[in-house]
């Protein structure tokens, strides 16, 4: 699975959009970009994933550059409850028992 | 919305004792996983399980660890003789087979080995 690079930490004002970048310059054509988050010591929570098209769900939007070497997770209106560690994970999709490889992630602090 | 559940939420044990951590994956999911997270460190993969057998395991998952799906709903992680360094949060995850590769995690069991 391709390696990802994320900033160590970011701050965001409550109510504003939080834009979390991720670099994955060695991504292969069949690798998906997944985003999870972990609030305090809770279990990682799935947010969104995509292959090459931009994706949106009720939690967030995922913007993937045309060359697929980077992506941005957007939380449109961050709240204090969005304070968490956000993980960008690149991996081959739908195969046998594929594990998730977590990096250090980005600590997002939403401030009032 | 269906969710993965884990019991107990916190387990305290003495070094050398056996512990069993329990998970109830989401109904109709076919792939099951255990991960662990030592305090302040990354989430680490331990093992994946499909069709009643281990499909992949990490170097951490040595002979002291075993997994089992004893019935149609539970998925367990057993540590035969716990060590101090086994103290961690243990997360269970499950995944459906078709259409999505998304793994859904449980809330975790905090294991403290004294």
C-alpha cells in the first residue's frame, strides 16, 4: 500500500470548514484513499473513501487531485465534536482480508 | 444503525493470566479483524479472519494469541499468558463481503496487565 504524508496537527475555528490534506504521491491505479478518525481513545470511525472522483457524504467531502497524488478531506462546518485524529489511508480495495495500516494521522483541534 | 460491540470495556489482569476479549461484529459481515493501540502509539493490525480461518496476521500476533468465532455472532481474541506489554486498547472490526471494503470498528477494550 502506498505511503501517505499528513501534517501533524491543525487548528480550525468552530463553524468554519476544516480542510485536511494528505499526500500519497506513490499511489497506484487500483488503490483507494480512505479517511478514518479517532476521537480520544475510541475505535476508529470511517468517514469516507474514493478512487479518483470527488466524493461527498453526510459527514464530509473528499477531493482527490486529477493525478491522484494528493487529496483533501473537508469537514464543511467543523464543530467541537470533530476534534480528533484524522487518518488518511491508501490501500487496494475489496480484496481478501485487507488490513488497514494506520499512520500517525493529523490531530485536528476545533476551537470555539 | 448496526454497530460492532465489544466486551468488556475494561479488563484488568495479572501478568501470566489468560484473557479473552469478545466482539460481536455487525450481522452479515464476513471479515473480522483485531487491532491494538498501545497508549500514545499508532493503531496496529493484529489479525484478520475469514471463513473460519486466519487470512493474515502481523508479527505481533504470536503463539500467545488466538482468535475464534465460536458461534454465529461472537468473535474472540485470546491471549494465553499476558505480559505487561500487552496493555493496550484492543479494537475489533468487521467488514461485509461485497460492494464495500469499509471496515467498521468497535469501541475497544482497554486491557491493563499488572
